[in-house]
């Protein structure tokens, strides 16, 4: 049996290659977010007021994702300021991140969903 033509051999080679490239101890997005938050990042909850009132991360500023453009002044003038955004699943936070980048903010992190971020604390 030739090893080059055996699909199992190719799968094992691919698996070994992927495992070798993985970074051991790589931080999750939630861990990265908490590191930034602890270092003074602006934490922004981009969900609705009702979601925010049902539970939020302490210290988070509520600016729903669809209000960011008209409330851009609340983010300040420092375009390099660390900003962490979160929502329920990460989708709205992604929209918020793109909006902030459109306005020149360079240090924005989409921390994903509220529950995962809360659990990672």
C-alpha cells in the first residue's frame, strides 16, 4: 500500500500539521477583552436598553449599535483609545466595531457575547 494515496494517511498528516501550527495557551477573545478592560479600555454594551437592564458587565456604557454614529462624540477624541464592544452573540458588536473603525478608531475589540464575556471574568 502506498502511503501517498491512502486518504487516512493524508488526513493524519493534515491533523498533525494543524496541531503543530496551533499556539499553545493562546488567549480567547474574552481573555483578551478582560485584559484590555483591566487596563482601562472603554467597555461598551451595544445591545438594547432592555437587554442592558436585564444584565450587563459592571462599568459598561450603553450605546446601542445603531446609535453609534450619532453618539460618536461619547467615544472621545483619542482614536487609539482601547475600546471593547459586546452584545448578545457578537454580530451587533461586529457592526459596532466596523462603525468605530469607519470613524478612525484603531484599537477596537469585538468581545462577542455578554454571557461568554461574563463567564470569562
